[in-house]
C-alpha cells in the first residue's frame, strides 16, 4: 500500500502572521488527533517568503507536519532573477516540492520538459516531488483525458532515475475541478488513478508504492467518499486548506479511510 498523504497548497494566500497562525493551529489541532505521520503524512505548502516562519511555527526540526514548496526552478543557481532553487528550499527545511501544478503550467508557461528537469532536480537533491498531472475540460470532453494524463506522467517519469521513485508522489488534479467547486466523481477520479497506478507499476518495481493524490475542490464533505475510492491515496487541497477546521477534517477523513 502506498503511504497516505494530505498536502495543503496555500497558493498565493496569507501574510506571514496569518500563515504562522494557521500553521500553529494545525500543529496544535493535529496534536489532539490520534494521528501517526508514518501512516498519514501531512504537509503544507506556503509561498516562498513564508517558508521560514511557517517552519518555525510547525516546530522546526521536530515538526511532524512536512514543509512543502509550491514550485522550484530547475537550475542550481546563477543569473535567474526571481527564481528559487531546490538547494535553497532544502536549506530552509523543505521536504517536498510541488512540480507542474496546472496553474504553473497555464499561467507561468511551465511545460513538460521543465517538469522533467524539476522532478529530476528535486529527487536528486533527496527531496520528494509532488508531480501534478490533469486534463482540462475540453480535453476530457474530447475523450483525451487518458492520453493527456499519461503523457504528462511520462514527462514526470523521464525525470525519475531508478530507486529515486521512492520519493515520488503523483497528484491527479483535473484542471476543471480546481477551485471550481466541481469535484470529480469517485468513479471519474478512480478511473484516472487506475491508469496512473498501472503506468507507475510498469515503469519500476517500486512504482506500485508511489502515492497518487487527488486534487480539485476537496472539502470536508467529499473527502470520505474520495479517500475510500480504490487508488486514491490522499489529497492535495487548495481552498479548504486555508481554514484550520476544514483542513483538520480532511486529514481526519483520510485517517479514517486508511
Ligand atoms: P482547490 O485547489 O482545492 O482549491 O480546488 C487544489 C489545487 O490546486 O491543488
């Protein structure tokens, strides 16, 4: 069984004091739950300038909640104004990096070759990559969801060398479900998760252990159904991760399903 995970993607939200208050509330709230991070990993992904204060609020080196970055640049360093490297992220305690989120692809022009390089860089640095794949509504309606998702996944896998796959996480996020309130049905999500798991298993003997998260309008009210769907190993949560109670309820939903 792959590990179960819930990751909150805070996107471009929160000031430093707000982020610290949220991180503090989550650390305290999770402390009251019967929660084993080895069974259900929990992470939060604040914007770059908030990583250090959030790391401190989560408990520094003793934190049980993982610090996650929303993106990285695939270069080690150099003349890349505005970019942030994997080494810089690792140096402030980041453990996982989201790669190829659909907003990065659509708004910032990140393409599959860049995803390949970023995945490679993240895994090579010993961090874990949360690689996002997902089709648009037009692609789904044109019956192209499978092709699109698997070709994005192939670009991800090109960046994975051998046993580094043990640090890979895949997130299936149908673009039409992100921030829209329109969640994929368990049948729709389960079908795509099945394709992804199949491809991962044929890619490498450890591929069957790669967690595949669902993302797109995950809420406390739909997590139970999603988390009990075969092939869904957890959630990448946007909007609902900005509220302590709703994020804790989603974590609880995944704990109960595991
Ligand atoms: P959402 O975002 O939960 O607000 O739909 C999910 C994501 O973009 O990761």
